[in-house]
C-alpha cells in the first residue's frame, strides 16, 4: 500500500483507563429497548428485560450500553418522537426500573448512555400541545418553527421542502399556520433560539446525570440551530447551498456549538464528567471534529466505515483520516458498522458494492428475499466477521448494535402492514419511494435468545415485529453451543481487546498486496485483514484470534489478530 501506511500515528499519550477517560476506548453496546428482551410478555422489550440480560452483557464483555429512547412516545418514529424527556414509557417500565438497571449495570462495571433527542419533540409533548392551544404569534408557538402558509388563506405550505421520511416537511395546524418537521409530522422541530427550549434540555441532562447516567448520545446534533429568512428558499435553492460554511439555514450552523459548550459546563460539574457522542451527519470530517471537541460534546460518530464497501483502500484511508481528525480535536475516534438506522452489516456485505451509495438503499436489494435473492449471505457473514475484528482492534471506541454479535441478518420479509418505520409508511402514503427503500424495521426485529418459537425467547409470547424461522440458527442459545459462532468470536475478541487495548496508537505495516491491510498496536498486537478472495501468507507471530479458520495462510475475507 502507499507509503503513508508506514507513518506512525502516535495519538494521545493519555492512559486509556483513567476514570474520566473511560469512554475513549470503550466498547459500547447499543440496545434498542423495544426489541431486546420482553419481561412481561406483551411483545415489547422493556427495562426489566434488559435487567434480566445483564449477565449476557457481562459475558459479552462490553464497557457501556447505550439505550435508544425508552421515553413515553406514540412511536411515530420508534421512540425518537419523545412526549416527555424525563420519564419512562409505561410499556417499557418505570423510573424505578431505570434506577435498578443503572445500579445493576454499574455494579458489574458497565456504564450507561442514554439517547437525547433535542432537534424535535413529539407532537404530544407539553410544549407542542401548548403551541397548538395558543394563537399564531404567541410565545408558546415560538418554541417551535411556525410559519404562515402561502395562498390566500394559508392553504399552501410555506415552502416545498421534503421531510427526511417523505412528504412535505411542513404540516398545517388549521389556522393558516404550518410547522416545520424535518422528520415525521409527529416530530415538530424545536426553535433553539427560545430560552425555554434550552432550559428544557439543561433540566433533562441534569435529571439523567443526577440519576447516575454516564453519558448521552445526541440525536441529529447538527440540526438544532436554524436561521430561516422571511422569504424561504425553495428546496432546489437549499440544495445548492454550501453545507460546510457553518451558515446553511438548516444544517451544521456554527452557533450550534454554543449550545454544546453550555452542555459541557453542565457535564463537567459531575465527577467523572458526563460524556456525550454526537450523531452528526455532516459533510466533512473537519466539520464533524467540531462536535467532538473537549469544549463541546467530546465525541462524534464516525460513520465512514459504515458507509464504505468491504475494501482495503477505503478502510485504509478512512482509518488514517479519522485518527488524524480525532487526534486534532482532542477526542478519540468512534467506529460503527451497524445501528438501528441501516441495513445490518452481515447482509450489507453480501450485497453488490455500494460505491458510495446511501447505505439505506441497500434495503432495495433485498426486497425479494428472506434474507433474499441477490444477497450472498455466507459472504456477507464472512466479511462482517472480518470487518468486525478489524474494527475492534482500532484505537478509539467501538459501537456494537444489538444482534450484530450474533451475525444477524437484516429481516427483509416483513409484510407491509406490519412495518412500523415512518421511512416506509410515510413514503408509501405519499406515493413516494424514498431512498430508504423498505425502511429500517428489518434491523429492529426482536432478538432471538433461544431456538424456540413463538418468540425465540424474546418474551413469553409474540414479538412486535415478526421474527423469521431462520432466527433459530442465530439465537444466543444456538450460538453459545457452537464454538466458532459469531457470538463466541465477539466474546473472545472483546475479552482480548480489554487486555490489549492500551495507548491510542496505530502503526501501518506496508504490504505488497493492495487487498491486504496490516497494522500494529502497542505491545506486539498485530492485525491483518485480507479483503481479497485469494489466500495470502501470514506474517510471523502467534495467531490469537481469527475471523475464520486459519491454516498456514490467511484466507480471503479474513482478519487475524497476532501477538509477537
Ligand atoms: C436519528 C435516529 C433515527 C431517527 C432520527 C430522527 O437519525 O438515529 O432513528 O429516526 O434521528 O430522530
């Protein structure tokens, strides 16, 4: 590979395990609570279900869990439509249950991260109800983004903007006014210039920090600040605006960092300081690094591996660039291959190359299947295991999405009338086929814990999204019994990572094969991934772990961890 592979990326000298720095190289497990474990048999996962699985999390070897929203919600967007930021959905549990799982996780040394959704509330939030009950121009309406409609009686939307999930981004309220919703119409965007909105979130962050939460994942952190002129630009005009200028009317505005500076002051009042990670789909790594600054949220998701093909060149440049940017921002990098918004990576890697297309478009390829025609499932799994072992050896924190440790595939065959995701239902209702294709339900199907239907141990009865028969083979029970299962690979990898992960540095070792990447971590830990299909020679040293059986050579689509 290129000569820059040889450059030593000596990053931060800080020890990985000081109490305030626990997050820098943490393995964080994302739980989508409604689909993890159901303790009361109503088909919906809940907090006591999570409590019952603490031993599983310990055995898996994760350092923290991130809980996707568990707040009261009508589930117009899987819980990202929050009615009340400081309570638990009664279908999921109570605040007392939350305290109990936090204590149980802390007792076993696992940190707790909760999801904060500050760009929008649900349309059932007290602020939005007050806005609807108050007239145009009232202070209550000013907490959201209302505009007069166009046309004689305001019967036309203020602009032709489309929401992320399809359809108009503006919804009428019946008196000539319309409100902005970047996502579903049940998710009105807040006006962050309003002091009440700022206070609502400071109160919320304090509420959860006081309950012992260790950190926050900040939903669409780049969208909060908006600056809308009196005459709104058209969608076509908006599309031409520079998203890296810091002055785009809707995205990644520079002032958003004032909000996070204020949050940082609050986080730093705690010992250890509360942490945060931004979900910021911004245009460049430089813009992303601003969210990760120590004066702001401290860390930001890097989705570059998640949007890449299984390709040595792409992986190499992504790692090199991100380590450089995170070091420059004073943060550590984050690495992600799957989450609740994208096609699971075991399936994605069995699809034709993305070539930079939207990862969510992957779903279109599996329209027919279960998982499906057009997907090479075995290859997908092989590559997923190799990519995961590569990722878990990188300096920085690793995010693992529930079920990926089982090598679970996307569930493609969900009948349309059982799908829940607005990315599917809204685009269908609007007669549009959004770039999301089938939507995101296929990666949110409740986990299989045992080999037995009706719900594969998820709960006593059914599950809120249909589980396919092949889930039995991917269940925790089946995989625990199979020494070479993906679950056992993750367990071994996470245990070893704990022993090996020291300083945040990585040194590329040149190879003479463009399909092979080789890097060294401190203390003799070496990692080699063969992205090609043909076997290549192994380097010297003892193979500690491999994503696939290794016999003398490094097979195609395989990663090995070696010690010297
Ligand atoms: C984030 C979440 C996604 C949600 C959206 C709106 O991207 O990850 O699930 O639909 O924000 O809150």
